[in-house]
């Protein structure tokens, strides 16, 4: 995930898009709020590949999760 970096001196060590101070959680929040990729690209000067890197980064955590079925 070379497009996402963690640096203790940038945004208190939160994962950010390389070369920016825009955090992964900020971009995910924008997408969750319904912003289109084009809006994010235009307003935050990001590339589509950077937005997709955020999604891949978040998905990497889900891929490692164990799913436990809860019996009601």
C-alpha cells in the first residue's frame, strides 16, 4: 500500500495518502457521505488511484477478520 503512509509526525500517525495530509478516514467519510469520486478528485486535488488506495487499505483490515456467527 505505497500510496498510504503512516508517519508519526503527520496527523499524529494516522494513515494518510502519500504526499498529502488527507487521512484514510477522511476519504472514507467523504465516500460514506455520498461524495462522488469526481467531487473528491476536484475538491481535494486527488487522483482516482489515490481514492482507490484508501478503499484497498480499509478492505485489507476486513480481509483479515474472523467472522463468528451469533446464534439467537
